[in-house]
C-alpha cells in the first residue's frame, strides 16, 4: 500500500477499492470521487481496521447520507437491546451509525458493532473518557484524551467527533455573549467544564498535531464537532457559534495538509429562515468540507415530535448544501430512544435527505419518484409498496382498509381520479354508480 489515507491516495491519483465502491453506489465516474476526495469536498470514512465496511461517500454531488445514534447509558444499560437497534438500522439501510455509549466500559458494544456493521461507524471519544479511566472529569490528564481516540481508532471506528474548536479563545466569546441555553453539546460541555476546572487549554486543540498523527495511522476521519451549536432557535447564528466555525475552518486546512479527511458538524436548533445562510457560511468558512447537521430543529415547542421538526430543517439544510444528516427521534430531549423511536427517526431523516437530493439534482434522485408516480398512474399497488421508502406501513394500511374494488382505495372508491382518468382516456365508461 503506497498511500496512507483515502485523501493521500486521491492526491496521488490512486484509485482505491473504496473509491470504486462509492462510485458504483452513486452511479458516478470514479474519477469524480477521486477528485472530490483530493479537494476535500468528499470523504470516505474507512478505517483500515473496519473489515466489514461497505464504503460510503459523503459530500458534494453525492446522495445525502443519514446517521443513526445508538449506544448504552447508565439508566438503560442493555447491550442486546442496542444490538437489536443496530440490526434494524442496518436493515433500514442507514449509511452510518454512531456509538454514543456514555456509561461504563463501552468497548464490548463498540467492537460488536464494528464487527457486524457494513455501515460507517462513528463515536465521540469524549463520552468514553470517564468510564475508560474510571476517574472524575477534573482528574483526567490532557494526554489521556488522545489515548482514548487511539484506542477507538485501533478498534476500527471510521470517524470521530472531536470538539477541537471550543478552545480558550472560543470560550471567552461564549462568556461575553449570553445564551438562553448555554452549551448543549454533551461532548462540548464536558470539554468546557474540564477547561474551567483545570485552567488548561482544550487538549484536542493544543495537541491537534498529535491527533492528526492518530488519524493518519488508521485513516480515521475527523468530524470536527460543534460544541457551540445552538440548543434553541434563539441562540442560532450567534457569536460563539460562528467563532467556533471559523476555528474549525482553520483546523480543516491543517488536517488536509496531513491528508486527513474532515467533516464539519453544524446546528442544532435554528429557525427556517436562517438555515440556507448557515449552510453557505459553513461551506465558505470551512473551504467546502462536507457538512453534517443535527436537524436542524426548526422549533423548540414539539417534544415527542422532534423527528418532524428536524426533518423539516433537514430537508432545507440538505437542499441548501448539507451532505450528512444526523437523525432525530421522537424521543429527543426526553429519553433514550427505543426501537420504534429509532425507526421513526430513520424514516423521517431519509425523507429529508431524499427531498434535499431532489432539490440538489443529485444523479438519479428524481428517477425513484418518477417510478413511484408511474406505479400510481397504473394503480399498481404492489409496485408502489416495492418502491416505498418503508414498504411495510403502506402494505398494512391497504390491508387494514380493503376497498370494494381492487382498482380503488377506501378514500375515494370509484370516484378515484386516477381510475376514472385511465378509463376515460382509454375510451371506457367511467361507471361510478
């Protein structure tokens, strides 16, 4: 192997098997993928140690991908329940799964996940620090932060969320600009607290070059986290969010110099009318690096329905240039999602991603919709179910409410517009009564 990372190979003009896999999935020329990787506007998170991976590309000109968050917590500690979610998420064709386990020794779940999952796997190493060392936050040493990243890279994680932009300078901007919800990023808040408790600089910022060494060794993709993402629509597009984004742009260039792939993470909660501008700002300030957004949630008043509020924002974000959507479930802000919550979150996120792809004219995106429209025009129910994003639910709806006539449904019966237009255009009697 005469390259260190996918980006290194791309810059040298080498076509890797991962590039070929992505090109086939996207129905694009592999040279388009290679060029995007070399320029940094496409990434292929593919840790050398993730043997079960079926590579996916994220970035400009590609289908918008979705991520599913899973993992064990102290109050809901069941590895088997989370593995059931993994199996379902894979069946539902999620392109990425993040292990956000935040309690105890997380290695067992993480290793099983990496072993069984062809999807790209991400983590937030900050979540694992306290459990890994079994010490309180203030007692952790700077070098130990990087050791956890190294361990997870050795396990085969493809991308890691690293909140390197919440340095002491960004923290000063945060303190000077009061927020309604402060810092809502779990990893970001832990880092901010550690900095305040110890008086030290963020280790991921101070020792960024050493972090890049780990990434080069394993071809680990950096997902530069947004510690200052808005936790409510009131805090969106404020001083500390933009200050952090500027820092992430500088860190992106440093990573690219080492041929380390970079994703930028973004908001969060945000009013609809601010989303497009935020997508443009990220692409500008972070030099076209792929953008990964949580939602955005377009209102704060719908707990229990935040998969909907995030799908609305996600569709607008994707249509405006976001490349990667982190799903949000109905349980957001309320509890650890169960299996049904996860399913609803995946479907909502997939709808948003596909809607964005149509708007971005991603190759082949409209073809799927045109096939569905053709099946509807022909009243071909089985073909509609085959094409549906989730075939199970429409089949169940049809079965639960059976019409008198097969070429209708129980909504319109023989007044069905499609049925009657087909008949009259074929010269047949409409025959409603």
